[in-house]
C-alpha cells in the first residue's frame, strides 16, 4: 500500500489508532497482519453499531490480512460490565453456545467467512490451572483496574464489583497473547480492555498489538449509543423492510454519520451530501432513502432494497395496509391468558369481556396485555409507552386508553412497521 492509501484506510470510520506510526509502518511492510476481533456472546444479535468495526475488518481483510474472530465463551460467563452500573448474571455454557452460533451467522453477513479464522477462548483457558490464574492476575494491580471509568464510578458510589469482573479485561488481554495479535479492533468504549492486551503482550515479550478504535454509533433515538437494551438499534439480521424503515426514522442530524460509518459511499459524495444539508438544498428524506437502500443492499441485495423502498412508500408514506400481514386467531385461550394476566399483574385495573351480538361479536381487552400476548411488543411497559406516544392504532383509530375493542378482522398497527390482523379460529 502507498502511504496515501494507508492514511485513507486509517481515516474513515476510525476514532483513534494506538500507535498510528507503528501501524502505518506495519501496513507498509507487506506483512500479513493478524487482526483480532473478540465478542461476548452474552447477546446473540449484531446491530449497525457493531457493523462499524466489522466493515473496517473487511477492508483490511480485502487487502490480504488475516481476521481472527475470538468467541468469548469464558468472558461471556462474566459479562463485560462496560457502561453498566451493576454486576451481570453469568450465562450457562448452553446459552453461550446458542448465542455464539447466531452471532457468527450475522458476523459473516459483513466479514468474509473464507478469510476468517474462528477461535474459542476455551482452547487456551480450558487448560488453565489455578497457578496460571494467579500468575496472570499478579501482573496487574487493583489500582490499575480501578482506573477503568466504569469500575471507578461503581467503586466511588459504593456499588459492588466482583473479583470475576476484574478478571474480564485480563482474560480479554490474554486472548491477544494466545493468538499473537498484531491489531485489535473495537469501539472507543473498549479502549481500556484493548490497552491491557497491549500491555500484557509487552510483559511476556511479544510485540504489542496496535489498537484501531472505531466511533460509537448513535442509535435511532438520536441521543444514546445504539443498544438492544435501549431499543434504539437496527439489527443486521432483521427483515429488509424493518431495516429500511428504521433507517428512515433516524434524526436528520445522524444522516452523514451513518453514511460515513456503515456505507461505502465515496467521500466525495459524502462531502456533497453534507453541503446540501447545510445549504438546505435537499430534502433529508431523499438522502435517508439513499442511505436505507445502501444499508439494505449490503446486508441483503439490491432487489431487497428496492422492495423495501416500495413497502415503505406504500405502508408509511401512503398509509396503506401491507399486502402481507401477520394474522393471529382470536381463541378462547388467548382471551383467557389476557384475562388472567389482568388479575395477576400488580397495579393493573382492567378486564376482558365480550360485547355485541353473536353476529357482531367483539371484545373489550387490555391493549397492553393483548400486544404482549401477540408479540407486537416486548413488555407491558413498552406497550404503555407506545400508547402514550399515540403509536398504537386499532382499525384506524388511535388508542389513547388502556382498554380497547377488538373484533374478527381487526387490524392492529404498532408504530410504522408492525401490523397484525385478528382472525376467526379455523
């Protein structure tokens, strides 16, 4: 690579390189570099926030470098506490394996599987003895670990930190030693952990890895890091129509960031987009359509992107009912489950009863509980929030109360993209 190409590679989608001069030298040497990306299968799904680092890995991969994917089957049982204020519950080996399989299927939507080496931490930690653990922990002090921001905040606030959590960055660091990593990739929130790996390599005589830190992608809410727990994420394995619709929902202020971090649109065009937005010579929605199409095309194909755009135009912009809509039967069992929950869930006052004549049968139900039972929302609190935002409609009527009426044929709409039709039992 020429110096100009190297600098370009390390500019777009990169927040910080440690140490830049050394990485530039390595890239110019012609050596095939070992690129480390580790993941905790604590959660099975990948979203666009993860895609930022994965796209950089793919760029390096296409230049002939070797990607090593570390499956953190040991660290997942601890759970990385980065950004949280409490200790996470440990996962079982079965949960870890299931999540890892799902994660890898999504990982290879972005990174070339044929050019990726997959390694499990249990390959080296499975034979670790107590003596090995003591030797590893003896290389770092508690004061060094408390320098990590989230540990420090919890310690000063008097919140518990387990010894297992202190092990997390040490185990992640040892992964770099085990595979002799040249470069480790991660978000800026992982900087402490990656630096520990660099330091541990130096201690045992390996050449310290370089660090490539990517920016944190803001979620669809426009304010916080993209996260499943905050429900502001766009999953890479979601249906094309869902991805397209979610991209269209992002604030205008994020358009350029998303283009830069998760698409391959040339930088010259990005500069033009930015200028048009600043001069107000373009409707932001037109750029979002381009953005949504680019992302769906990467994760699926151009045909899927075109179909997703058509669906968005019809269902969201023209407010028509989609051609294909999920259906759920109004069974006595469904009604009884809603009724039972209405009495068992604390603080709920409501009922489920039949109204109308037999030929025009209808029911009054708790809308939050109905939405939970038919899997249109994750929880009753999520449903109540959506109702308060006037984002729930039944048969075209916006629901503002806790109770609502349903009948055979009722169409329920939640937000812009979730639909369900109530049908009679076959």
